[in-house]
C-alpha cells in the first residue's frame, strides 16, 4: 500500500484559489493557483469554488501528483481556445 498525498484547496483573502499539501505551512509557495478576473467572478457568482476545484482536480489527474496508474496519458494541446 502506498502513502497517498493529501491536498487542500484554499480560497485566500485576495480571492485567489491555491492547491497545497494539507500539512504545508501557509508561507510555502502553493503547488498551483487560480485567479479569476472580476468579470469571470461575476459570471460564476457562488460557483467559483466549484469551478476552481474542478480545474485543480483536473490538474492533479493529469499530472504526476496522481498515482502513476491513475494519471491519464494524453497529448498536450498546443493551444486551448
């Protein structure tokens, strides 16, 4: 049995969402961060955390942060439109 990493998603006071290890000191740089524009925040309203969580879940599932067996092998797009 392998030891699994535990991550947390936190919304900071400035509205930024960060992904970090659950046992990490807040002063350490997060693994990833998301900052929505004010226009996007208006569109998302109270769904902003759900959208940030889905984006960060996708990041984890497509990266080495996931178990090697769970990571999805897909070609990286040159551009996203």
